[in-house]
C-alpha cells in the first residue's frame, strides 16, 4: 500500500479583479493553490495572485467534460456542486521591518525553499490542453501534489504578456 493517497477534487472558481482574459488563455490552465481547505485559499495564475473564500452558489454549478471530435464535441455530465470559490485579485508587497501591521491585514511568511516541501501547496490544471498522466481526462480541474516553480516561471516568461507596460 502506498504511503500517500491522492484524491481529486473538482472546484468551481470565479476570478474577479483586473485581469487580462487573453493572459488566462496563454497560461494554458496552470495555477498554484495554497491552503485550498482553509477559510481563505490563495491562488496564483501566472503573475496574478487571488485570495478568496467559499460561498454558496446561486443554484447548482454543473461541470461537464468534452468528449469526441474537437470540432463538434459531446458534453458529458462530470459532477455538480453547490459551492463556489470566489477569488478576488490581491496585490502582494514586501513587508518592511519597521512598518506596522494594519488591522485586518494578515502577513504570511513564505518559504524560500521548494514549494513541494509544503503539504498545502499544490498545482492544478484547469485547461483542456493537458493529458493527465494516468490517462484520466484533463478537461476537469485536477490537482497534483507535484510543484514545478521553475516550469511556471519559464511559462510566464515565454508568454510575453505584460499589461503593466501598456
């Protein structure tokens, strides 16, 4: 029996804030999530960082997966949920030692080491361009405990999208 057990969870996440939708397409579905089981998970998509919380959805969120021909795919029911992860864009700044901490602002210490050393750090895929290693369908959101921060940085630099230069 394996020492570690993997479990796939599907999550509907709504991203809000100033974000370029073309950038999401270029990211090809890669994101990093920290503390997904907490009251305030943190998500990074490329250079964008989001913080949020779980809310009850208005109605039911149904997740479908595409099967068959790419030109005319069939949609098949995958699962449904009554919860949604509402994520608001967050801007991170370096905390100076002499700065007082404002009320309501939480300061988190980030590990300088390999993110895969932390059990709360995961990488997920929400795009359909990836094939899951076990042959499972990658159209749905799949989580893995493997992190590749260098790969994410290479991906970001190869995208060449920098809205700050506009």
